[in-house]
C-alpha cells in the first residue's frame, strides 16, 4: 500500500492539473474550430491532445491538454511539457486555457435551441459539447482578424502562420520546435518590409504595427473593453484604423466571447451556415440568425465546425460511441 503522504501528494497534483468544466465537452471539435485549418502553427491537435506554447511573464511554456474522460463525463487535464514551470506560469496557463477553450461556457442553452431547428438537429447532436473558442489575448485577436480581411480562409491562415514562425518566440520539445504567438511589442517594432514578407499588404502591416503600439502603450486595453457593453465596445473598435464592421464583430466574438455577435458581411461564414442549414445558397439567413438571439455567434462556430467535420477533421459525438439519446 502506498504511504498516505504519497497518495495525498498524487491527489493534490491531479487536482492542480485538472481543468474544471461542465458536461458535455468536445475537446477535439473545440480545438479544430480554434485552428480553423489543421495547418495552424500555433494550436496543434495530434493523437487526441492539444498542444500550444504560451508566453508568460516568466517565459515560454509548452502546454498539453487532454480529456481523460468522455465527452459526456469530461476529465480535462493539462501539463507543462517544456519551458517555465513556475507556479505563476501554471496559474496563468490555467486561466488562458479556460478562456481559449471556452471551458466556462455552458453549451446546453445553444444545444437546446439548435436541436429545436429541424435542419440543425443532426449537427447539434454530432457537435454536442463543442465550445466557442477564443484567442488568448487582444493582440492575438487582431492579428487573427486583420490578415483575413478580403482574403480566403486558407490565405489568412498561411499569413498568420508566417507571422508566428517569423516573429514568435519558440522552444524545443521532443526534437520539435513550437512557436508562441508574437507579442504586441514585437510586431510594433517590426519593419513593414518584414511584415510584408509574411504576406501582408502595406496597409495591413501598418495596421498591425499601430495596433501593437496601442496595446503595448496601454492606450488600448483588453480589460477596459471587456467591461464595456457590446454597443460601446463596437464603437471603440470601429474608431481604430483598419477596423471595419466585420473586423470589429469578429474581434468581439472570437476575442471577447460576445456570443450575441454574428460578424456582419462574413461571406464565408454565411456560405458555411447555408450549407449547415441546407438552405439555398444566397438565401437570406437573418431570420434564422435572429432566432438564436444572444447566442447567435455560436452559429458562426457551428458552420465552421460542420465544414471541418465534412473534411474528416472532427469526429461526430455519435461516431465515437456516444448515442444521441444518452446526451439528451
């Protein structure tokens, strides 16, 4: 029998590494939607685990997340595989993971709304437990929006990947190199020519540099915007150079978790939502979107997730051994 002190230490270690969330929780679907495309250089999904390098005040930390339970009975754990393991880093990582993976969001209200829509019932069950992911910080959010303006999803992902490889700090683990997202300071001090080498236009490069400077100087503060109403936050964002209604909406949805926002004029999201709901391409979706009220932004993620599922990148809840009736 193990000594009591050893058993207590092991239980304490497990508790420190556990990420609490309500059931159900579909880790794979959440990470895939966060990635948008599997070519992501930052958010890695492999062998049923999520890997990502985070920047903290103490240095870099490579974090691994897995669900040791099931979607209906999640047991989500994280471990720092490389880099700084200080207690402050661990606390910061825990906070970031709750934010990035939407662990504090209850998926049930949206599921009930989606399951009541005949055309959404099947994907609602297939994606049961998927959370709306968020970008880790304000600058990361802007840098995941500006490059995509008037470009395809594939082109935007490529540019962001180039920025990460060129400007992100990195660390090595298991004979591989993992990059963190570039800081606001790094991009604010970068040359326009270097940013253009990553695929950005001159205008977008200057926009990112200016946003980086605003954030680094404290003139643009994430906590301040977090405390605003959505209406007031939109007004602040629309006053920023290079940020229009679509960009502002996406920043609020993917950076601040404002699920009441469905990015206006998003052609790609509208097309994926039309496919999801089996509507004729070009048919107006406003009435459907409005029926979801304060949760309309969830539809954005569902459209993206359904597209990824059709590519074989997300396993349906039903296909991995959880019958729909057991989740109802």
